[in-house]
C-alpha cells in the first residue's frame, strides 16, 4: 500500500470518527434540550393548576393586624415568622369527579372542613385548630366579586359564610370570630383530596370504635386500616356513624387523618422518585384554590421548604372550645373565655 493510500484510509477513519462524535454530541444536546423543555412544561403545568383569589384586595385594611415579625439572628434564606393559614375542605360539585364523590348541590358549595393552621416562628411546630361547621356566629357583610356585598347574618351557622360569599367571606368571618389575621388561604376540593391520598399510596389510620355511616358509605371495624383516596374522603366526611353523630365526632376523624397524612408524606422519600414527586405535586396543585400570596408553584415550594423540619410529634390538633347553643341543642357556640384564650395564643 502506498503512503498516499495509507493517508487516505486514515483520513476516512478520522472523518468517520468526527461524524460519530458529531452525532453523539447532537444527540446529547437534543436530550438536554428535551429535558429542559420537559422541566419547563412540568413547571408550567403545575403552576397553571393552581387557582387563586385576591383576598387582600377584596378585604382591604379592615382586618386584624399582621403579627409582628422579629428579625432572625441567623441569615436563613427561608422565612421563619409565624403564619396563620385558613384551610377549608370544599364539597363543591364543580367537575365530574367531584360530582361522583358526592359533592354539594349543583352550582354551590359548602365548607365542611375548616381548620386554622398556625405555624410557629421557626416553623418547627404547628397547631391545627378545627372550627365546627355547626358553630353559630355573627357573619359579617362581605364584598362580592360581582359587585355589592352579602348581607350580615346573626346567629347563623359558620359554614354559611363560604356558601354565600366564597373564600373572601370565609376568611372575613374567621377573622371576626378569632381576632386573628389569616396570612394565607388554602381550599382543597373532594377530587383533589382523593387524588392526593392515592398519589401518596394511601394512608393508614386507626379507629377505636366501629364506623358504619350510611351517608358517607364508610364501613370500618375498630382497628387499623389502610385507606385509598375514596375511602379516606369518606373517613373525613363521616359524622353519623361515630360518637353522637354530630360534627364534633367528624372533627376527631379529620384530625386523625391530618396526622396520618403528614406521617405518610414524611415517610416517603419523594425526591428519590421524580415520577412519584410529580404525581403528588400534580394532585396537590390540581386540587387547590389559594390566596394570591400562595398562587404560584414557587410560593408553595417556599412554604413547603420552610416547614421541612416539622414532624408529626410537633403537630398539635385541637378543636375550638365550644358549648351547646342555648337557642338550639343541635348547634354550638364558642365557649368563653377558653376560645378567646386559644386564639390569643396564636396571634
């Protein structure tokens, strides 16, 4: 073989290697572009899932004062001031899935679950205070998004605030009842809650008595049970099959469920499974209506990061102290001075 032929062979080999390297490089670049695009789509999708209401704009300055923020001595990049968040469970029938899960009347909704979640300064402890929906309250006049305002109501059930005036009226009524500023608002609907439980792989609860409720269709013997989303929702809605059949018995079940869910989330290492993390995040964001302060994925992620040190052991669940209403034995009223002392501790 001549020198020129040898050089020709070497040239063709170099050319082939160059083409191979170019193909590999282009392939890797394509994968990176697709990965970035997929990540961007995921963020956009999760972010666009979240619905929001501008409660601050609607209520203006006629509200309890915000808690004073004490500067932290550390340079923590995450917020550490205390927060009060009103969390409502809505029985809306909006959407096919909510209808199938037994939501409220078509075109309307009620707040069957109401909890004030207080995150302590430092975000390492939390108190969840349940407000019975059957509590008789003075409901303030609330602004409507369509213009005008609702009528004030005296000696009316607490959950009528959401029914007639939506999230804005629910927040205003809670603030009037408690004297505590609600820094944020989070609403979860039926279908979203069931999806979240399923995305987490179910939730394990223990009951101390048999539960047989023909309304929620929940049939559980006393003991430990692993619930899927639909059954967990029935567990949260049950009232007639436990205790005296009042809303107070249901609150006990809901608080048991909250602790079990927090424990399940802590148990799962979601960061080790992007697929599972996305499934949970999609279920969470798809079920939420928030105030505008939590209306983006980055806002929710920041809140989640700030409570990463919170454990079930540091979660306290209580019910607002109540007594039977003098006007109606099937209703309750805030029991004083115990109720006021509780709310004072959360300011």
